[in-house]
């Protein structure tokens, strides 16, 4: 059995600003154009190992959620069962979500994002787009997808950010 955390992160053409160093008296500039188009990054992370699966998508709903869970099923090893910890978004709790065999959903209490380990991955993903201007959503999606690939190849960083002291298995790995 593998315990995974799952969440979606919405990114769009509205700029993500971060503080930067500048000489005294100089004002740093970050070009931005407020455009209201966005996409989602759906990420599964196994906090104990830092392994992850990220899927950039145009939108989310119950049908897409079923597809995402099928992708997870394919990603898991043969005969492995995945328990997925997730919040109670409408498309997660809907009775219309098709949950594949070998995947179980475990819901967090309402209004408790601080319990969701994947929430701590989003600042790492945002680093790739902070203070940058993108011509269109496709260009931004490519940059975010590359950032997710880099993070997937660095499981120790993901583990450090997502393995909370209260997670099952933490005592065995400490």
C-alpha cells in the first residue's frame, strides 16, 4: 500500500510576484499583463519517498478527476494499492467520480489545507513562473511542466517539504 497526497494548483497568466534583491534606490521591474486564463497542475506526492506524478490540465471536474485517478492507477506498480489523501473539493466527493480498482480516497476534514502535504509543493512550482511574463498559456504550461519534471527527479526535496512529523511511516524513516 502506498499513501499519497493529492491536490490541484491553479496557475494563470496573472503574474506571480516575488521579492528580489536590488540596489538601494533602484526599483526592480517585473513585466506583467493581467489576463484571466489559467490551467491546473494536479500532483500526487508520496511524502515518505518523495515520488511524485504531476499532470498539467486545462480544467478540472468529475470526469477529469476520474481520468487523473486512472493515470495514477497506471503510474502505480502492478498489484500496488494507492490510498490518496485529498480535500473535499466538489469534483473529489462527487458520486460521479470513477475511482479505479486499487485506488482508495481518504478525505481530509473540511477547511484544513494545513493538513495537506501537497500544499507545500506549490511554492516550489511557482518558482519557475515568478516575476516572468508569458505570451500565452501554452508557453507557461511548458515551463511549469518542465519544473514538475525537475521536482520529480529530486524526490528528496519533495520529501523534505511534504513529510510532516505526524505522517504514517515517519517514525520508521527517522
